[in-house]
């Protein structure tokens, strides 16, 4: 965690030549402006302007000037760039010319959700499990749909050809101060998974954005294409973004149960932000991706499962989101939904200890389902009182 003074000193003493000021559009796609060290003080004090009308979801040409203010605590060296003439990156806050926060800055929206949790003495930690495919590229470097290997779940080399790629990804992340917890081959051909140790919500979201950039960079360096699409191959496993949440609060398990109940209560109306593409809905309901609004312990057919874990690893896992989600918006909405459960003291429904992928209609017909299409999900989001109250500008 760097301060303003430490960043200024670091850039002077460590031969930093370019500073990337990073932010995300509403879809979660990372953007950046690169500045020279001579402009760094101006960036901290006055911000660096950019054309908001050119960024998806940020508005039109009227009053389109916005400013990036770097967050010094997020300073990270990009290890794949030269050691001489280093390149560093910081995530930024986005503000209007008068200094007020830009209310469609998803990082700002997550900060607001964290502040709401603090009012209730609740602290949320997030750990994520990212799935992605590695595809071959053609003679011009363009991506194909040919998987890098034909291995399956937790296979080893030589069947698993992604082993060294995952190793390079994990080592690169460590060099950037991000701690991967485990990695392995997933079920689909060329599909991989890397899991992260939990951290506070804002750090976890920053790390999630960084992770995708690192994976794509390392894949490209190896002549491959890293694909995070929710359902890149028909009849194969989709890519999930499993979100693990643990709570610290004065009321312990009582608050955790109410928090889970809040998520279950609001999951349908926030699904458009957890599964934001049409392709997302091809994944849900098959190959361990949930369809029904249920929970259980150690059961991967459920929307929420409680993994077998002890001590600091006790958590609950939401299995519906996919990597197309903007992690800042996803975390913010999950926090707001959970806090609503705590405020209203919502009771947690009974667990459903059944395999819902094989259960008959006598069981499943009585269950509430996730939206079946993006259109349905967006309609539910537009009708959501929670979203109107917590993020009034996000659907504008």
C-alpha cells in the first residue's frame, strides 16, 4: 500500500518512464491513459482529463470532460514491460471538473456499498475463482475456437498443456502483489481455473480486473488467446466466476444467514449485472452452472453452496456469475442485497440437499429460477427498487 509521497519517490528512484492511469467502463473492460513522470504530480492534484463520450456507458458529447485521479495505494509494476524504463499502473477515481465523483464510476459505486456495510459494522471479504479457455491462434495471430489441449478436470501434463501458462500467470501475479491460491485444468478442453485468496472487496475487484489483463497478456506472449466468454464452446463447460464471500460482524452467523437471505431475495433482479451478455444464459442450468434460487452445503448444483472449510476459510460461494461481469458492480450489488437482508432480518430458507441437475419436475417446478435470457434479466433490473435506491444512475 503506497502513499502519494511514496509513489512520487518510487517513480523518481526506480526509473519509471510511463504511468498507466487505469479505470473500467460499465462493462468492466479496463481502459487506461499513459502519462510521463513529469505529469504525475498534476494527476494527483488536478486529475488527467479524458473524453467520457468515447467510453461505453459514460454519456454523450454534452459535458463529456471527466478527470482521472490515481489511487496511490494501487501502484503496481507491470512485470512484462522492460525493467529499464519501467511501466507502472494505478487504478483511478473518476471525477467531474468540479471535483464531485462521477456516479457511473463502478469503482466509486463499490466504495459506496462498502461504506454502507461499515455503517452496520459489517466487513465483507471476497475471493474469486476464474475460469477461462486457452485457444490456438491462426498464422496471423487471430483467435480460433481450437482448444490448446484436450485435457479434462485436474489432468496433468502432458495432457494438460496449460500447466506452464498457469505457472507464468501465477508468478506474474505474485510479482504484482496478488496472491493466487490454487490453479488447475478445468473440465472443458483447453479450460483452466485460477483461484484467489480472499481480500477486502475493493482490493478483490481491482485484482479481478488485473487478473484478466495478466492472463490475456501471458497467453498472447505464448501465441495463444485467452477467452473469458461465458459459453465459448457449444456442449462444453461454460466459464464461471464463482464469488466466495465471508462476513465479519458483531452478530456472526446470524448476520451471515441474513446476508445470504438478502442475496437470494434479490438475485433475480441483479442477475443482469452478474451475467451481462446473451451468451451468459447459455451457460446457466447445465454443467454445474446453477438455474434455481436455492442453497445447500457442499452441493455444486445449487446457486449458493457452503464449502467444507474451517476457521478463516469459512465462507459461502455464489456460483451463477460469469467473467463477463464488471466485478465492481457485481460486488457492490451483492453487498447491497446482503445488507438489505441484514436490515430486514430476513430468515434464511431451508437448504435443498438434492442434485438439481438430476431432480425431476416434481421438485424443480416449485423452485424459483434465475432469468432465462438477458432480456428477462434487464427487465427485472429496471423494475428493481434495490437498484433504483442504491445505484440510481446505473440504468439511465
